[in-house]
């Protein structure tokens, strides 16, 4: 199945996360999870393509992208993974603030590049269960560029199927964003509130 959407190698959603536990599920539940995960990625790509072709202003585009993240991304798991060990010492208020700030940061960081993504296609080429999450593999076909692989990792660790990480041509974007946040923490001497403030001002 083809989804009209056009990613670039460097300008794409860099979101993160980790699947919890490694308990095996019955085969019937595997099949259901695979089907639901595939449908999730299919719907996400359709909505994202509609968003980048909407002609919206930059500010509206960022706000709409935040709404898309709320719908399809497991932001609590993503935030926990990006903060790594600092998540454990963060207060409930700091965790909530980081989730909100990180989501807005992602929208700003990648939203400005969305207009570059028009004109190609995504094809879902494989879907497979790995322990308690699902890999949905897609091939991105761009104009005047060689196709490349994008893998979406999906789980229902928070009670519903959402994606918690993205791998583009072997590059794990969970790790990329964790390094960005880690650098901000280092710059601020481990001060979580200061890191969140810096992230809020970042593009």
C-alpha cells in the first residue's frame, strides 16, 4: 500500500522511546497487534501528508503537528527515554513540563522543513512482532533520490498502540534526541528546570 508522503533524510520526526518488558503474547494477540500497528502507521502518514499540503502558516503548522504527535506518538514513553536516568529524579511537575516542552520543540524543529517533504511516496514493506512491540518498515521513494528505509516502532505500553521510536537508514532517532537533551543537561549542570527552559527556546 502506498501513502503519499515525502520525507527527507535529515528532516523528519525524531522521536524516541523504549518498549517495556519482554513478555510474550499469544499468537492471536500478535496478529492483532501487527494489524493495528500497520493501520496506525498508515493513518499517520495520510494525516501527515495532508498536514504538509494544507498551506498553513508556520505557527499553525507547528500547532497542528503537536496535535498529530498527541494522536500517534507515545509522548510519556518518548520523554522518559530521552531524559534517560534524569527522569527518575524529576518531579511529577518537571516530567509534565518536559513532555509539553519536548513536544513543542519537536514541532518547531521539524515543522519548518515539512514543505521539503512534498512529492514522494511511502510504501509499507514489512510488519513484524519483536517481543512486545512491532516494527513497521516503510520505503521512502523521493524525487531524484535513491529510496531509503524508515522503520516505525509501535507498542501499546501505555494502553493504546502508538509509535515510540523511528529509525531512518539505520539511525535511531531516540538516541539522537537523547543526546541533544543530555547536552542541554550538561550545559546546565544537571538542572532539569534550566534544561527545560533552554529546550523551550530552542528551534
